[in-house]
C-alpha cells in the first residue's frame, strides 16, 4: 500500500475572487486579473494588505498563442502591484489553474511562504474560432493524434461514443447535463451564459416573431436540443450545447498557513486534500470511459484528507463537454461506472439534489478560460461553503467540497478537497 502523504503544515483559503467570464474585446488578461484580484480583496473579511503576499502562482495555458504574450506571471504580478515577489506561470493545459493551486499549497506546506496568491487567467477570444481550436489542439498528442485530424470535440466525442457503446447511454442523457448546468449558470452573475436553455429557446422564438420569420414549434427544451438547426452536431454525439464556450476570464485565491488564518477571517476554508496524476495520450489507453489520472488524483486526495466520496457534499468538476461531467462523477467515486449518465435527468446532481455538481454552471455555462478554470472552481466552493452563493446556494449543511480539474484529454488531473470547520 503506498504511503499516505499528509500536508506538513495546514493550508487555509481566506479569500477568493474572479472577474466576469465572457467575451471582452477591449480587455487583456492583465485587465481581467486585476478585476479578479479586486474581487478577492473585497472577500477577505478583515482586509488584505497586499504587502503580506510573498509569492504568486499563475495558471495559464497559452497566452503566447492567444495574446502573443509569453512570460505572463510577472506581468500579472506587476499589474496588481506585487513585484518583486516571485511569480511563476504554471502550464498544464486546461488543468493549469488547478495545478497552480497545488503549487501554492506545496509552497505553504513546505514552509517557503505563509501567504500565497494563486491565480489563473486566459484571454481566448482575440483569435477566431479556428485558431482557438488549433491552439487548444496543442494540448493533445501532436505526434499521433493531431496529425490524424483530432480536435478536442473529436477527442471527447470518441469518449462519449465509447461510453454509449459500453453502457447504453443515449445522447439525450447528455442534454440533461447541459440543461442542469445552464440552470445553475443562469443564477451566477459572473457566468458567460447567464440564462437557461429554456430562456435561450424562448429568445429564438421571440426573435423569429419580431423578424416575421416562421416561428419554431418546439414542444419543450429537449425538442429544441434535438433540432439540428438550433443545436447542430459538432462531433457526434456532441452538439453545440454539449460544448463549453471560448472564454475570457481570471480568478484568484488567497492561501495562508492555517495558523495565520485568523489574521484574515474567522471563517476560513481548510484545504485538506490534494492529488495530481498524469496519463498517456488517448490512443494508448486501455479504456475511454474513465480517466485513470483523475481516478488516481482523487484517490490521493481522499487518502490525504481522510475522507471518501460519500463525505463530499458538493463538487465542481471539469465539464469541458457534457460527457466529461458524467465520466468525472464516476472517476471521483460518486457513482458506479456506467450509472452517472442518468443522474442529471433524475435530479441527483441538481442544486437541490443529493449530490450537487457544478453549482456555478460549470465550464459549460460559467465559461472556460482554460488557465483560470481550476481556480474559478475553488472560488465557487469558497462561496458555497461560506453560504455566500446567493440564488444558487445549496440548501442545508455544506461543509465538505471537492474540485476536479483536467488537462488535455485527461493527461493531467488534479483534485482538491476543502472543509469548513465549525
């Protein structure tokens, strides 16, 4: 049995903030990071003097290609007045933010710092969609997979097809995941898509009437989602509403040594488990219906925290595509393999369900600025565990939460577990 690793020093989250997520033609990643940092400062109950921050870890996938700006971390440190503190850019594809968080945790646990700023930022929409697709494809295997024509919708469509073949899932089950996450994003003021799919459908009907065009006769939301004109196939079985959007955004967390948390707040969150793992490219895997890296990262995080899947009240998981949420809930041990696909339809993963998943709206509705997504997941956990999530607040006692962030097709996975103590 592998050794159970423990944090040599307690780590607490005492502040969290994010920019709005969306399309911002006039803003750079620096502008977005400044917004997130200001939001974080406002969240620190007893105030924050930036002079106490000793180090920065910034998740960013590809500012080099998205903005033609490399060496991003010190530029972001300068933008928020934190030079000459050491600032490190962390790149692990779409898991960059979650891995940056893990680096911050390790810095405090190792005694290298007491107060660490963890951030994530990505400005993606400056490029046209085809170039964004090409940039994201660099996270795949450029020796074998990318030359064969795979893009990320194709990768996840292959996973969805394999899952359907093995377990009997229908494409309609994925539609329920999209509906659920848009319902959550509709009550998240920072979300890119702040409307339900029912609202979206009604908007199309209203627009047709105003333009004196034929009015669609959709019977309900599922009828709308089955309409190829309204919800076109991107890579079968994945349609438009199965895919996360191209997004600009940033997010920040303030981590401190647990013994100093009282200097900042009387209501910290304690980060009690952290796990990270890696895997081979998709073409070398035995199975496409689960991510071995996510399973291993979750196992490490659970063991470190001394808890199990049944103890987790809520989770933010990496739903870059709707099938990714289904697979994540099984990899994390919430549901048995081959059963997760029905949980959104049955209401189990809704905000008022037995196991709320992606109360923020997830990457699907909140948006997916790839370097920031893993940090933004923890921002949602911060709000939920402190009872500050407003209209999307999960009812009842919410004291243990998990975040799950994936890079590439599951080549990297990182899992964190957070606890609110009485």
